[in-house]
C-alpha cells in the first residue's frame, strides 16, 4: 500500500486562510435624502418629486420616493392603485413596519415608491406625545440600505402642503431641502416663511440641514409677472435658485391622470426636457457639495 502524503492543513494555517479570504463587508452607505417642501399648495411639489425621481433614475441613480402627503398624489401619479397600498408610510411612521415593507416598484426602472394613504392625516394625533415623534422618518430611512445591490442613492420625500409633523419629520430626516416655487405674486412671502422653518429645524432637530436649491415652476415666459417673480427670487436667493425653470406645459399636467411621469408620457415635450436638465443640475450640485 503506497503511503499517501499528509494533506491535513494545520489549524493555524486554516485560520489564517479564513482570515485572508474572508470577504470584506462594506457598511451600508446611507442615501442622500432630499425633502421636497413648500407649505403652499399647488406649487408643483408632487410633480417635481415624480419627474425629478424619474429623471435621476434615467441617468442611472437608484431612487426611492417617500410619499408623506395623505392625499397620496405621488403614489397615484406613478400608477400605484390604492388597493395595492396594504403597507404604507403610515405603518412605517407609527412603527408597525420597516420602510422596505412599504416600498413598491414602479413602471420606471430603478425608481420605487413608499406609498401613502389617508391614514397619515391622523398621524399627529397618534404620535404627537411621543418623544421621538420628529425622528420617525429619519430612523426608518437609516435602515433602508443594507449594503447590497438594491441600495438607494437618493430618497425624495414628497411633503404635504403644510408645516405639520409630517413636514417636520421630512426636514429632520433630510440631507437638504428642495423647494418648488411657483412663479406667482405671493411666492416670496411663502418662501420667507419656509426659510424660517428650515432655520428652526436646523437649530433644534437637524444641524446639517441646508436648502439644496429652489426650482421655479409653472414659468410662462410670455407673462411679465412670471418673469418679474423669477428675477426677484434670483435677486433674493442668488445661487440657491437652479438655472433650470419648469415651464407651464399641458403634457406635464396630463401625465398624472395616466399614472405616468411626464418623461414616460411624452419624453420630447419641453416639460420632460426641463426635468432632465434639473436632474443634471441636482447631480452637479451634489458633486460641488462633496468637493466643498
């Protein structure tokens, strides 16, 4: 019988090998959270959330839209039927479900949404006395990425048209605020109030909070008032105002009734082109913020 060579690996070598070849686990990188906020209604918050999210996804980002408006228009505008919203942002904020359980895929690749329901309208009464009431969204988003391939790079939070607990949660969770501003007479008055709120949240809840930028919406170049408001906002806020302006466009208004972002509904219309430019500008600002 031929002697076989001893192939047993010493215990020390085995341990060393295991250490040497153990895959390195990277910690999950948190997404950039941009809350789309303005206490005024009808300024284009939801339209901006849907279409900016779609545009970011189109250029390769992995995007989650969090619908914090009890009306649920962002969810409807992305084709999410109300019957499919078995788990919603309400369930997440009252602590009954993790954020991932509320996430639904949309027809747009790399774009997901955490849908909302009317239950959100009663959230303040339910958790208003809780100590962590302002941080429910921040805590939920802290666990949304796990270091895998399906991690999100951006979270866009669609806020309700009021400065209530939902909006405070969005600001406390945000890396920055993106403000849609309609080109109309009372625009600057509403902006001043929002800036004060941002400063209060920064002082008490989220020291890192900044205004990422202001996007002028529903701009009509043929209207003198529209042009004057745009000029005034740029003079007042300077570089905080994005170069891109979202024009009044019938296709942008029509798209939500079909449950589609305008970039899917009509890619070549002026509204779609504007949102693609805005997404590029947002990414460029992100690069500048990281470099700075």
